[in-house]
C-alpha cells in the first residue's frame, strides 16, 4: 500500500462481562457505531469475548477457546461485510488439544479472514498468568493489507518490546495496532499507578517515533475479578502519530470509541526529516539475537 492518502481508525474501548455472547454482541454494536462515524479499520481490545481470565490458573477457562476461523470470526466477518470495514479482533484460539494461543484475527471488508497474528511475548506475573494458557506465537511479526492501509498487529505484552515494533514496521505497516488488557492491582494504584500508566503510554509513543509509524493501543476498562484477584483496567486507549504526538485518548473508566484520522503524507513527512531507517547500522546488530552480552 505505497500510495499516499488518508484513512480513519476506530478504537473500541469497552467493558467485558462474564457473558461471552453479550460481549460479542456489544463489540458488534461498537463496530457498527464506529463504521457509521467513518471508521475504516476498527480494533477491539485484547480477549474482548470474556473477562480477563488469566487473573488465575484454572483449567476450566480453556473451555472459552475456539478455533480461528470459527464462530467469532464468522460473526465479525458478517458485520465487517455489512459495514465495509476491516476489523482487528483478539481471540482465545484453540489450535489443537493442549495448544492454545492468544491470537489477533484481521478480518477484511468482504468478511474474509485476511490473516492472523499469534502473540509472541507471553507474560507470567501476578494476575497475568498467561503462560498457563497460551503457547508462544509462531507466526512471526507480520503485516496485513487492507483496502485502506497496511497494518501490523501485536498484542498487549508485545507492546514493551522495541524488537517486535521494529520488525513489524520494517514490513511497511502504516499503523501498529496493540489490542490490550492492562490495568492496576488496586493495592498498587495509589503508590505506583500513575507511573505504570505513564510508562505504558511512553513506550508505545516511542515505537511510533523510532519507526515513523502510527500506533494505536486499544485497552479494555472496568474492574474484574474476585476481591482476592481484582484488576482495574485503566482504559486510556490512544493513538499516536509517526512523531509520537497523541492524536486521541480515551478516559480511564468509560466505554468509548476513538476516531483517529491518519495520513500517509504525515508518515512520509516525518521520515524525510527524521530518517531513522536510513541511518540504521544493520551491519552491527547481529548480537541482538543473543540472550545476554555480559
């Protein structure tokens, strides 16, 4: 997609209930609403079909998984086709018995499954026990062509890794999408909550700057879990331009649809004046594939 031109993103920030069918119908309604406001590429939060089940290690939650393509991609494909939009949807993929992935599906405006990205970096932290559920991704870092722009998709924990952003951007993406489920442990919020949220915003803005690319982070909001395993998702979904300027940002605690206008001429302008890709020393980076260099 090398042509210059403008396109509009729709970032869906939503709460998620215990009812998967309800969440899917809510997401479909938000897609229709975003499309009616001119959005052409619409992104949902990470694992939007359910509450964030990785707060605990419980084998019963594997029952939430589904094939990709499967029922959710079919339902989202139908609304994508009706509205003429592309959709980025993060799903709990059942690939085979005992093999599950945190997978982002990209659905095109004809309702087709354009492709998938399987989350590469899998966290294992208090209330984020994802290694129990997800096999690390094997798709590599990939791009997807839509009629309105070439996009890269990464998922949540991927957003802290400059390597993933770089390898995705180097394939020509106009936008890096990060469907996300991130929030505060309530007992940490007063002391370090502001710094945690600021770090999350800052690192993704830095990906935009370092790669001269639009970045869109799409988080859920609301409080989920039992008193002993509660997360307060901090919302704050946002999009940044290729120089890291925030174009739109949602609240911490409300459902919202952000509409973000992107323009490849801005991407071209920034890269001409800040030619980081030109000045990369690709002959000197071989050691980056090592675990440690001490």
